[in-house]
């Protein structure tokens, strides 16, 4: 798989294997970049992957548009029987997830900053 179209604000790298797909997101996920993340997530889920990992270690800003995309991905993954993992390391991502209740719903896996996928 390849990288999603990048903007100046966000980059989304996609790697795949037989066991699933890894999305490595870096930068800002807001109303202008969330549609790109949604498109990549939708594409991965449409491919019928068994597992999908979203690595938000490199995300520096996450607003309501990004939260909505993650919630929709969770809902679709649950409907399709896909194991969804979401990794986060910094307060700019973790705090909005906690405030909205998505931290527990998505079963966020906290990683050390810079660690990315374990």
C-alpha cells in the first residue's frame, strides 16, 4: 500500500500485510484534514482487512472532526468484525479522546512518545 495524499497539515502512511493494515498519521487532524483520514480508513475497511491499527503517535492536534472520523471507523469496524487498534501518546490526542468518552470506547493503547506501533 502507499501513502495517502498528504497536505501541509497531515500525512497518512498506509502499510499492509496479511494480518492487517497500519495507518501512521502525523500532523494535525482537523476539519480540513479529517476527510483524508476518513477516506483512507474507509478504503482499508472496504478491503475487508482482519485488523486495522491507527497510529496517532505523530498527531499534534485532534479536533471534533477527527474524533468523529475515529468514532465512525470504530462503528464500521465493529459491524464488519475488524479488530481496530488506536495508538496514542500525547496529550493533544489523549485529552480530547478522554473528554468525549472515546478513549474508553476505542480502547486506546497508550504508547511512549516516538514509540509508534509496538
